[in-house]
C-alpha cells in the first residue's frame, strides 16, 4: 500500500493475509443468521477491520460486486464513517457503471436462498 501511495509505511501497525484453500460459501436457510453473528463479532472485536471481496466476505459475488465492496469500503474509510453497508452488495444486483445509480443498484439487491417446503420431511 505504501508503494502505491495509499498509506505511509510508518502508519502501518499490523497486516495479515489468511488463505484457506478450497473454502466456498454455502447459502442455506441459516446463512443470513450466520453472517449476522460473524458481522456482530467482527464489528465488536475488530472495529477497524475491513473485509471486502469474495474471499474477505466469504460471499459468492461476481468480480464487479467484489470490486464494488472494495470501492465502497474505501469511500467509508475516506469519510471516516460507514456511509455504505458493503455486506448488502450482492451478485444478484443489476450492476452497471452508472455512478450513484450503480452503487444503489448493488446495495438494493437481495440474494435468493433455498428454503424448505412447508410440510416436507427430511429424508
């Protein structure tokens, strides 16, 4: 980051990359609750940690939406507050390079997940 001029090297306190091979997000009927639990813990325990993209957020986003999470996070950091909830950026959104309209479109999307059919019993 210092090499490309985003931050002074002396301002870096710590950094880490954790790679988990073959990890893949699973979307089931409980995934929203699981993500909410993870978010709550991250925001409470690590308030300055910013996670973005497919691997950082463990979300199956397309490349455009993964990049959108990074761009919106950068805007949040520059503003000194959370203007955008990047967890709402979803690959189901209709994304176009349309400035504010594109941001709003990405934030307004809703992920469809499998749900149990009423009355159906587990096999």
